[in-house]
C-alpha cells in the first residue's frame, strides 16, 4: 500500500490511528479489569478524583515542555468541554456495570460502539453506509443479543449501561473528528481529567449530604482509606487512563471514525483474556458465538 493511500487528502494517517487505538484499548481493558477487582474497595468518584490528580501534573509537564512556557487554551472550549463531559458520562455508566456483569459481557455490550460510530458518522458528518455497512450493523447487534439474551429470565438490567456508554463514546469521538481535530491531544486529555476531578468532587460533596443509610455501594459509598496497595492501584489506573485519553484522541484525529472504531473491537478480545486470567470467567458457547459475530461485523464494517 503506497504512502499516499495511507495518508489521504484530509491528512489521515491510518497506520498511526490503528496502532494507537490497539495500544489504547489494551491499556484501558487492563484498567477496567482492575476497576472490577477494586470496585468493593473504592467508590467510583474516588477513582475519578485521585486517578486524575495523579495524571494532571504529568499532562501539565508535557504541555509545558512542548509549549516552552507558552500555555494556550483550546480554540474550541465549548466543544472540548462537551466532549469531556460525554466521556465522563460514558465512564460512569461503564464502571457502574462492571461489578454486576462479567468483564466479557460488559465489553461485548459496550462494543456496539463501532456500530454507533458508523451510524453517527452517517447522521452527523455525511458518511455513506453501504449495504455491507448495514449488514455489519445487523450482525453486530445480533451478536450483542446473543450475549445479553434480553428475554432470558436471568437478564441483568445493568447490561443496558454499556450500551449507553457506547452511544456517549461514539458521540464524543465524532466530536473529536469534526470539532476537536486540530486540538492538541494532550490538551484534550487534560480537559478530560480536569472534568473527572470536577465531577467527582461535586458528586462526593452531594453524597456527603445524603443520609447514612443511602451512602453505600460503588456509586454512593464514602471514600475509602488509602494505603500502599490502594495507591499502587490508583497509579496503575492513572497510567491506563493517561494512555487511553491521549490515545483515543490521536487515533480519531488521524483516521476515519468508522475504521478506527472497528479496531476498537480489540478491546473485546482483551476483555475475554483478562476475564479468564483474573476472574476465571469462561464465556459459554452462545456468548462466544455472539462475540464472533461482533468481531465479524467489525471486519465487515472495515471492508465496506
């Protein structure tokens, strides 16, 4: 494949976009496995605040070294703020699902993501969806239904949360492509992590006003004490979100959303691996078929 085909007239850099998104989902999937493992130890807002307070000085240092002391705010502050809030909402929904679902089931439900990216790309930026693209949408949703089995008696309503996460993330990545493409990825990551701190601190303040009987669970419990093992966990989570927040911005700035979203599917494979390694979760035959359909839909979407 020639260099001109790898980098189109809009300045796309497909190898960079694909390589970055695979590294990104590897880091994020490991971080999400750690979230699932520690959900009984931390409240979600504590993770948001402490994790991002570790990340923000690193990002400020990188920005300072790049700008040589000339700090400049993003050009499109409203769009950057909206993108950040959508991503915060996405992580809230996804993290709340993790204690209640197997990691692979949560990942599979979330990875309707490329389907939503394709649909939103057609709706908001005029990308055409071919017959193969619509077939990918149908196959992908069929795979999700096999995994979630919504009519089964043991259907878990928490499975809806990853679907909401997928919609929010897809919308945020369309914004990245259309409204934030010229913004520095480090600045986008900084804006996201500042949003985590603000939202997490506000939520913690509200929770402190609630009656004692309501302050429990992953969403509403008080903050936990931090010992050496907790700080190690937070540092690992900070590393994952640092890679993830920068990597997603770089990938979607340098490649078409539908294509990058397809390679985002690698998260499903990583989630199956971590679910097996860390939680002894083995998908049953029907769930495995559903995952294969989702991956097949991604490949078909790439070829459309």
